[in-house]
C-alpha cells in the first residue's frame, strides 16, 4: 500500500467552484478510482493551495488504469479549468520527510488489489478432497470455471487435504497473470510427514501422508508460508491468515501476528488477518492488533447473525475488511428444496430446519432461491467486502455465479427483517 501526498494550485477566483464540483462528483468516478486501486483520496485547501493525501495499491498503475477511462477524462478536463496548470498524473508525489514511529498503519483494502475486484471468492477446501475425493482434472476444471466466471480471489490452506488443495490450486493459477488474482493461504498447522498408512482423520479423503501439528510460533509461521509456496509453485501470496487459533490465543497474538506483520511491512505479503468459525476471538484480534482482514465463517448468515452486534460494527470502525465464509452454514442453505441438511457440520436441528424453510418460502414469494439469498445477504453489511464459497465442480461454480448475478429485491430483506 502506497501512501503519498500531492500538491496542486488553483487559479485565483476558482475556489468556490472547485469546492462545489467536488461536492457533486461525476457519477461513476468514485467507483472507477476504487477499481483502479485507490483506497483513500482526500483533498485539503489552504487558499489557492491544494494538498492531496492518497492511499493506493500502486500509484503508477492507478494512473495508467484511469488514463483511458472516459469518466476520469471528463473529470480531469472539468478540473483543469480551475487549476493553475493542468494536473499532471506523471508528476511524482511530495518527498516524505518524517513519520511518527508507531503510527497506526492504514488497513490494506481487500475488495480491490491491483484493480482486481474480489466480491466473490473461490474456497479451495473442496478441491482438497473435503469429505469425498475428486480427480485432478475435476479439481482443475472447478478452478478454471471460477476464473472464467470472473472470480479473482482464491483461498486455500495447508489443512485442506494435507496440502492437496494448495498443490491443485497452484497448478492452475501458475498459468494465470500473477497481477490479476488475489491469493490467500493460512498458518497455524504445520504438516509433519507420516507413514501414509490409512486415510486422513480430519474430514479429507486423502492418504494420511502427514499429520497436522499446531504451531503459531514465529518459526512455525515462517516455515508454514515457505512450505505453502513450495506446494503452490508460486513465488508469492497476497493474504496470510492465522487459521483457527481458538485454543492458542497467546501464541497467535504474541508470535504469529507479529511475524506476519513484519512480512507485511517488508512487502512479502500485502495483507494479514485471521480466519475462524467463531466471532469473539476475531473481535479480540481486531481490537488488539492491526489486522487488515478477517475471514468470518458461518457467523453472519441467513441463519446465524451472531457477529452482527459487536464484531461487524467494530470492523467498520477499525477499517478491517470482512471476508464472509460458510454462507451456506455447511450445506443447509445450499439447496432451495429443504428435505434436510447439515448446519455447522452436524444434522440440522428441527428449529433451524424450520427457520430455513420459512426463509425459503419468503424467497419464493419474491422470485429468489434460498442459496441466492444466502450469497447476497452478507454483502449487505458495510464491513463485508467479499463472500468466499467452497466449490467442488465446474457445474457448482457456474450455478453459484449465475445465482450471484441475479438481483435480490429489497422487499425480501424488508420482509425477513434484515
């Protein structure tokens, strides 16, 4: 993330007009700037002098992307009427003289990285043979379908299939332009070689070639990321997430997070965060560290909004982007025809199943399916920038993204009381 300052100057008598035109931006300009990689652009005026503060992923790339944008071209022409000399996008930023040590670090944006939108993400646990096995070709087809559907965020972990998910995902992404996708993996479980006898006993249909060892130490984090890069066959990841530190708070906050923050400061990773199936400890991380993002699994869905009262408002205040995972609550919300299903990885209780059927009935009334509403719901909250979905086949990817493209009437949310 680049933080830069720019200076421009107005023509005498242009002050009021310049202020007024910034109060009513051209439609689409703000969106174009964000899609080009800008996170923040603020302008202060002292008489005729204008001071600009900018947070942007890459300023040169940002200006290059905007150069051909017709909305930006119209805006620059409009602004140049007021400036003492046309705005020169190639002009360098002001020289930074000093910065207070220990200053709070601005959060890295998650929804846009190098101009890549990440509203929906591909969760790669299923291609690690979660519950049932896939062939390599089936896994590759699912990732390719995600790419073809416009998905540019991909999330994996060593835990998923004892590294199989990382290997399969990396094989496909190695053939894609590196600047055009966002990749996250996780730390906290090291893979220790085993004898390979029998099957994995943690939900993945793979041979037990390794065992998992909890390790949130600095050395464990660095080793985990190094081994992940080897399995992925890539030279970098974008987002490093501390994975399921439920029973390891002290080591995770005292060693894992500082190690990742140091890598972020060095530019080795672009953002750091935490991924969990609970919200209270995530709130602790948001309060006590400067994480950029959290992956919140299953706690802000049509059936479970337990994170809504405390965690999500806290993320808004702290500028932490939320990746919503588990939006189907492990399967119950993935089908519109509810004969049964799992909720939080166990058979759905009768009261939860009844509530899901009630929601499905209201969805039908408004021409919406239950999974369609499940995918759309988390994005209504201002803290949530991304919904990541585990998908195991090309057909599943295409079906989900087709549903995601359909608008959900506001009247449905009003009737649901959300």
